[in-house]
């Protein structure tokens, strides 16, 4: 499993991060997917890392609920938008979907 990289390598280099062989400058040459419109207003998010237990997922994160033996991680680490957490309990608000993310 790899790490997600989300910084502009042309502005500053990360001293402990070796450049990728296929991208030594740290920046994509030409975006190949749609991006935000030029006049879009920036939206700020506050994201925190929490374990499944910390946000009220007593059974952990279920990666595959099909079959006899579902794949689950009781102490999975999740990145959570703080707007999705109840301010009193710090558990996920009802109806918030949990979607596993894999950086690879």
C-alpha cells in the first residue's frame, strides 16, 4: 500500500519524501480529469484521523459484508470530516456513509 500525495512540488519540496521516478517535479503536467471551474469558491474542510471505535463503529469497518466471513477491521483508521461528527459524542452522525479508502 502506498501513500497519497497531495501537495504542489513546484512550490516546496518535502524533505523526507523521495520524488516519484515518473514525476520528479512533483506536479502533474496536464490534468486529465475535470477540475473545479475557474470561478469556484474554495471550500475549507477540517479532517481528522480517528479509529473506528472512536467514532462509534463498535464492529469496526466492514470492507466486504457479502459471504459467510465478512472482512472487517475493528481498529481501522478513518479520515473523517468533522462536520460528520456529533459535537457532543464525537461519533458519526446518523446516516453518514462509511466508505473504505485505499491509497495504493
